[in-house]
C-alpha cells in the first residue's frame, strides 16, 4: 500500500516570520520514507513552502500484536523559514592602497608644479560573502576570478567589485539527507572602477631628454596628457564578469565586450 494523505491534512498558519503548513499521511512502516514527500519538496500549489521536517508515529499494531507497527502516521512540516545556519553571512575589512598622486599637481602657495611622488592612501574594502549552497559552481569560480562585475550587482556599481576567488567546505546535512556546501566568496570593492588608474601628468621630452624651464620647473606636454587624472586603458586591465552564477542565479550575459 502506498502512502495515503489523510482528509484535512493540509493545515497552515502565518506569522511575522513566514508561513508554516502540515500534511499528514498514512503509510506502511517499511516504505514510508520513500512513499511520502521528501525533505525540500514543495507544498502543493505554493512553491515557497518547503518540507523541512518529517515525523512518524505508530498507527496500527503489527498483525501478530508484537514488534513494530505495521503502519505509521507521517506528519510533514513545511515552512518558508530559512535555516539559521543557511542565512548568508558577510565580513567587511576596510583598508587602503597607496597611490603616487603628487606628480603633475601644483602647490597652492607657490603655484609651482609638484615634482614629488607623494603617496596618497586610497580606500579599499575587502568583502567576504558566505553562502550555504547545494553544489559549488566550480566552473564559474574559475571563469570569474580576476574579473570585475560587468553590471550593477548586489548594490555595487558596475566595474567596482573585483572577484578574487573562493573556497568551500562540505558537510552532510542529516535533516535533508544530502551533502551541502559552505562557500565563501572573496571580493574587493574600490570607489573608483578597477579599470581606472591614476595617470600622472606627462613631462615634455626633446630627443628623449626631459624639458625644464629656466627656474627648474618641468614643462608638461599640452592637453590632457599634461594633467594628472583617473584614466583607463584599451584593452581593459580587468575583464568584465557575470557574477550571478556565483550565487546560484542563471547567467545574464554570455560575453562581455573588452
């Protein structure tokens, strides 16, 4: 005899944490684990509800009156709640990189061009995202490493988040009866897009020799090249990545322009 769902079994409740529901089945003791809904399966007509727990208890004695019950009542508990240990975790570490941003600027009090390679601390933020996933996206981890987000992603503007790779650990989940993986993704956020670097103003040369004025001040080339500023190169330093598959979402774009 296969599992039979009892009349009135689909009861539920809703509160501030989410929705819960139950289904009750009658099934043979020997086969109830395979006959009844499996852990993680959807509630009928309401996909957000997932089976989180199954409980069974004797329903009838065995034909001989001794030994284990011949049938059991199986109570399946569904919920939209997320396991506490499954909730994403974040770690932030704020640091900085030293950039030489003095060359080509002017001193305010003297109106003379700065000839010192002054080190300026520019902010960076290391971000680690820890997720519990059913499987590790190994191929995407390799493909996206060393790339920047090609589109606005999880609140980060396109090009500002650099992916450094990730790590994972497996453990057996007895409630769900399968292996799950704890994966940590490593990123670094930069307020200025990673493909923009500080470019110092270029000093004029004649036959390879740097040109100076009579007072020792450097002569800068004309136009934008003679003034320092943020600039990018072609082709770009960092390729554009599609980070959605890293967190279990389908890819958005197969190819990004360089």
